[in-house]
C-alpha cells in the first residue's frame, strides 16, 4: 500500500507564504506509478474543495480563488507534489489534503489521500 505523507502546514499572518509538500512512498521492493496529483482543502462547516491539480504531463489547473497566488508542482524523482501558497488570506484557512492517482501494478489507477495538514492564516 502506498502512503502519502504531508508536511509544511502551520500558522501564518495574512500576506505571508507557506509551501506544502506531499511525498508518496511504499514498502521496500514494491513499485508504483503516479498519474495525476491534486490538493484539496476543507474549512470547518464547508465541503471539501478542489484547489489545484497537476497531470503526469505537468498540465496545471486551479480554482479561481487561488489563481495567481498558489502554484502546484511535482518532482517525479522524489514522488512528491508541492503547493506553494503566497499572499495568503484568512479565507485560505483550512485543512489541506493531497490526493494522487496511483497504480501499484498493471491495472487501473486508484485514489490515495494524505493525512491532512492544518493551514491557519491570521488577520
């Protein structure tokens, strides 16, 4: 089974920046391949929201509210996806989850989720 481990969350003042990272790993000897990766977020009392996606070919998409402020990227040599967040606003406060479409063998790609990391933006 593949594990997604997130890091980089924390407390920042409005206008500040944070970079989230999500690394995929598996047991020794197990191979896997990653297709698309994404970041979601969920604020208290709200539905989980898709924030940004990146395909295996590095095609990127963003929700309108973060365009120009957030950048998604990936490093395939490290099996890691990043979310660089700048000009942060209090409305960005949420738990951020990474998601990846992963195949652990010949067959379809399945969804895997990180554990979530808290991002809090103070005013």
